[in-house]
C-alpha cells in the first residue's frame, strides 16, 4: 500500500560545493575522502545539532529540512564558520567552500523525500550564493530577527529559474556587527535556539515562499440586533435591553471581532427581516437575532446567527438560566451565550475562509491554529499548531490573536515537557510573546489571559493574579480567565476562592470543550479542602472529557487519602501506564521547574501518592 503524500511548512537548506567538478578532476580520490570527512565532522553534526533532518545527499550536495528558519540558519552559519577555519592557510585550489541556500516554505513529503516550491526556491538560492556564503529568502530573513550576530545584505527581488514570482534575496554576512534591520517596535525572538528542536516543528498546509509582510487582520464583524421579548410590560423590555447591551459588551471584548455599538444597532431593530441590507449598510458579516423571556425565575433565550451576505442562518441556540427577580440579564446566561456565540463565529469564519480558497492572512491562519488548539492532544498536533502561529506572525508580527494563541501553545508544550533547560526556555519564550501581546493591546482580555497563564507557569503567582484580574475587569465572561484565576488561588493555598472560580467557569460554559479541565481543577480544589468524596466525584466526572495522566494522579491521591485501597491501586496502575517515568520526585521537579515553590496542594497530593505506593 503506497504512503500518501502530505504537505507541511518547513525550513529547507541546500548546500553544494563550489567548484566540485574542478576539485574532482584535480584529485578525485582525495576530494572524495575529504568530503566524507567534512560530512562526518562538520555538515551532518551541524544539521543534527540544530534539530534538522538530512533528507538526502548526492555527490557534493546536501538537502536538509529543519523545524524553523532560525534552526536552519544556525546550522548554516556553523557550517560556514567551521569551514572557514578548516580552509585557513590552504591554497585556493585546495579549499572546499560550500554554497548554502535556505528557504521557509510549503513542501511535499513523500515517505522520506521532500519536494515542492519550498525546495525549489532553496535550490535557486543556493545557486546564487557566493562560495563560502549563505543566501536566504525574505521569509527566512523576517523569521530569524537579529539574534545570531550576523548581518544581512538585501540583494533585492531576483527572478530565478523556473519560479514565476521574483524572490526577495538576502545574503548573510558572517563577519561584522549584527544587522540594524528590526521588526516593528524592536521585537526580538530570543531563546528560540534553545527550544528549536522541540518547539517549532515542521507542519502546516499554507503555500509560502517569500511572502511580503501583510498586515491585513480581516476581523469578523457582528451586529447584535435588539433582543425581542414576549410581554408588553416594562420589565420585559428592560430585560431585553439588558441582554442586548451585556451580550454586545461581552462580544466587543473579543480580539478579531468588530462589534457594532448598541445605539447604532438599535436603529435597525425594526428592519431585522432584511439582514442582507443591514449587513451592507453597516458593513458587517454577521447579525445576531435574539429573543428573551422570563418565566418565574427562569430566563430563556433563543438566538440565530445570520450570515449577512446570504441571509442564511449559520447557527442557532436555546439557552436558559435561573435568575432572581431583576431586570438585568443573568451573568451566567450572558456568559453561556457569549461562549457559544464565540465558537459559532469561529466555525462560520473558518467555513468562509475555506470556501474562499487557501488563507493568506495572519487573521485566517491564526484563526485556524486557534481552532486546532482547542482540540490538541498529541505532540504532532502541537507541532502543526505552533508552526501555524509562527506562519501567522511571519505574515503580521503584530497580530495579537496570533501572539496570544502562540503563548498558550508554548505553555501547553512546557506543561508536557520534562523539567530542565528546555522547559525553562519554552516558558521564557512564552513570557516574551505574552508581554508583547498585552503591550500591543492592553484592552484585550484574551491577551491578559495568555499573560496570566504564562506568569502562572513561571511561578510568578502575584503577577499572574494581577494579569488575570485585569482581564476579568475587561471581560468577566471569559471562561479561561476564571480557570486561570482558580489555578492561581489553588497554588496560593486558597481552596475556597479556587473552587468558586472553577464553578463560575463551569457555570458560564457548562457544555464547553474546556469543561473537563475545569472539572479536574475543581477536583484539586476540593482535595485541598479535604472534601474527599466531592473531589473524587469531580475527578471521575472529568474522566469523560479525554483523560490524561494528571487526572489519574489526583485520583490516586484522593482514593488513598480516603482509604479506598483498591481504587487507589487501579488509579495508580493507570497513572504509571500513561506516564511510566512518574515518581514523586519527578513531579516535584516538574512542578517547580518554572520557578514555583512547593504549594500546600502539592504537599497533600504527594502525601496521598506516597500512601498509594507511588514510587518516591
């Protein structure tokens, strides 16, 4: 059975020996032996040291792919500097000089071989590189920044063989001061060298080879039409108005979404049947048509999301919540609507982008990556997601949704990494990215959620709490903020406040994809409060949502502390099956690798694990 051809985004390096035919003609056996020695001592180790994969070698040529443009350029610089030292003092006719070309682009992967435009452009760049030099595409130049101590000479747009579009070419100067070329606002990409092999793995399906910078953020746009109501009494009108304004406010805090102000939307309420005309006048893609009514202590809503271009309904929902006798819309109901509507808008935008063809904007790429991040479960998926966020930032370095999504992806990677230098480097990178996001958009609750998440994993609990509170002031309906708030309180030993935060997150999004995570952390808070039976129930309910080893870790401790030896043994066996390297010291090192001190929860957890017989 044949292996299917796939596509992914990769940094491609091609190296060739200048004057190879002349060298072989002068001393065939000696040149062949020297090239084998150079491969063994210089080129192959450099490729592997920077996370690359040697695809093939033919004669004097080498084709390799790398997880990032930075990793590829690091390997190339190392090769050329090492070869310069080896050639020092040799007569010109005896020197072996490589030409190297590097491109970041879409490649075809057929079993172990690669092909496609990404490879073709790298080959053309290699051909125009000087002996002992490196030529890179404009996309590579924008990705690597100024962290290698090399400078770049802009060779301009060049028409190269068999490539329809001109390629922007930069020559790498190995000596001299770093280039003065900077990203907007001095953006730097430090620490990627330490994390390249694990962080920026090759994956993605977007066509790319020397794109010019694009800053089209193409946000979705929405008008929340005034909610209708079923009763002709002032209280019903007040409830409908409250629902309209609160939902509009909640949606306006979402990055990547432009929302029409309630006062403007109110002028179109009587024309709600002609959504296409409203869409043209307001220049929006979507309209929300909603109805709300109260029945005793129950408030019920029916909503329809309408495509303003076609007039067709793309999503509808019926929700209800218990509320006191007040004119205001219940917080839980607004939160549920906001979360559900957010997911519906993402799905509608992804369908729209897919039907329009392959995405070529930071907005489209980041939106797809964020959608995949919601369902990520294994390292290969995360590799693809990180590559997509990198690609989005190559298109627009200041696209805040890409920055926030990338920060969350890095934390996800760190949370699943062994303690040590690599994990610390990943978190430092996440710190840079999240700080950039809140600097660019201090009014973005999503950016503050990412910032709080990063600071929490770095062990900076007070700063993390400040970031999360800032986000909640901007958008009290954002479920991840409540989750992060609870995790911070848990780490600080505040079980009751942690439990309240997790319960609020569940209340705001009872059917959301993140419910399993909230149930897991709710279990932790209850364990800290020594409410063991409730903790076990919460953990067991959380197992329905794609369980991982941390779920069985907490369950093992909870069963043991409760005195249920049989179930503790079963949970311990499942924990060790899912994480064979698990031990109490291993977990202590993992929990403290970001800088966090041992928490009261950790102490209780480890006591339970010891009682269950988990290896020390």
